[in-house]
């Protein structure tokens, strides 16, 4: 039996990014289609091998910019380390995964083998990448409750109605615009720009424009939890 402390088996370290964005009313993730085995034609998260002279965050930012031209990433944070010995075929590969966010008004240029996919309807994914996507979605949903991370999903300026749509898509259930504005305003996260939207063809009162007061991620209420509305009795 080989002593685990002297096992010469190579250990590969890769970095992966679950890049999330609210697009077309849903939370979507960026994936690329593998051309070669293993798992040819399955969809993978962007990333690659950790460079010898890089830390993990430097590596994933470089690889996002080089491989998928996602330069408008508004937030990057380490998600988890995935180290199951059999997570990929062949030599053992340990992955450091990141949650990355792109604001909803951006439309990054992508290569032909790369596309956005709704997190709620993922295609067949390679290795454990589907599980990483779901972990990233759950992290985002949790942090929307107790941090100001919504700044990384929203455009620079927005109406409360537009922000409600972003939160609803990310959380997976409808959010009350009134309650959302009350909660975020009470925490000091929103500020009025002094501008309003232009009236539409049907007229109506112009809507106030807001922005996030800070674009640096911070815990704003460590005990807060945004919960979906209770189901009606009998369901």
C-alpha cells in the first residue's frame, strides 16, 4: 500500500467561475460547450488551470477576460473548494470555484461555443459543474437577504419596479416592490438620483430613479432573511 504522505500522484488545481446574470427575466449562468472528451458536448463553467505565479482570484479574473471576454464582472468572491477524488476522470483535479456577477444591463461579447443558460433549466453539464452552479445560486440568494450584493446585479440607475424584477429573478419568487424599497431604504442602501423616467405613451406618473449608495460588498443586516411568500392554505 502506498503511504498517502509520499504518494507521487500529480494534483492539478483549477479555478472555475459560476458567472450569473439576470437576463430576460431569469437568473442565467454562462457555460461553454466542450468539444473534446471527457464529456464532449456537455456544458462547462469557464476557467482553467491555476498558473504557477497566480493566486486563485487573479487566475479566474484573467481566464474570464481571456476566454469569454467577460470584462464587465461587477463582483467576484470565492465560493467553495471541490475536491472529491473522482470529480473528474484521470489525475485528481481540485477546483476552487467562484461566484461572479454581471449587471443586468451588460451584454458581454461571447465566442461561438459559449452561451447563457437559465439556472432553473440547465443543459447537461460536465463533471460536477451543475452542482457548482446551484451552490452559486444559493449563495447569491442568501446574500441578497443580508448584504448589498444587489448592486452587482442591477444597472447603475433603476426604478424600484426594475430592481424588483432583478431581485425576483435572482430569488426565484416575486418580490413586493414596496417591501423591497422599504427594506433597502431602511438599511441606507438606496439613494435617489434626482431623476425620473420619461412618461410612456400611455402617460402616467414618472417613476423615480435610484442607485445603490455603495458598490462595495458589505453585510448590512446579519439577521435578515428574505423569504418567499407563504403558500395559500390548502396547497
